[in-house]
C-alpha cells in the first residue's frame, strides 16, 4: 500500500509491548533516536570538563545541563577496556539500560557514561544487563535525574 508507514506499530500483539516496574515498553518508547545521542568529540569533552561526576563500581556518569527539552547521551570506555567484543558489549549494555530508564528521567541534560573494567582483588567483575541497569539506577538517583525523586 502506497504511503503506508513501514514503522512497526505498538498496538496489541506487539512482542515488545508490556511493562517492567511501571515502565512503558512499547516499541516507540524504546527507540533510541539520533538526536538523543551525544557523538561529537567537543560535546563529550565539554561534559567531561564542566559536568558533575557520579560513580559506582564499573561506571561513571557525567551530567551537564544542555538547555534542550530532551537528554543526549554518549557512551565511552576507559582506555584498555578489554578487546573489541568486550568494548562493544559494554556499550550495548549501557545503551539498553539507558533506553529502559529513559522514560523515568527528567530532560534537559547531556550525559556521558564512562564504563571501565571493574576489578575486585585482581578479578574482573562480569557485568550483565541486570547489573548495568542497577548501576544506572543508582547513578541517576545520585544525580537526581528521576522525575519523581
């Protein structure tokens, strides 16, 4: 059909429809759009130099107001963060965790998530999706970015 949208609809029967702890998980709400990404080197440097830092084991969050109605986020890794597979997985987990928490966050901030290899007594700490989600909940809470709290 001409002119019909090729975007997936989030109506009944959508495999991504549902909720986790009151979060809307429709297809449209989880989309990570390009205007929400902070990719320019200068923008990321500005957040590092002028932003406020919050940290927990394995992750640091840098926050700076941006004057926009939405947040922009960049994902970076510390130097010598494993091999390419580990680096890509760390960024992917960070993006996924952010996408699930995004509806609960206040807008108007530039965020940079810096992941680094967490170690306890020379043993690397394995990080899964649940761990990354808990880390981001903790960091966003410390930064006061949740809408109600």
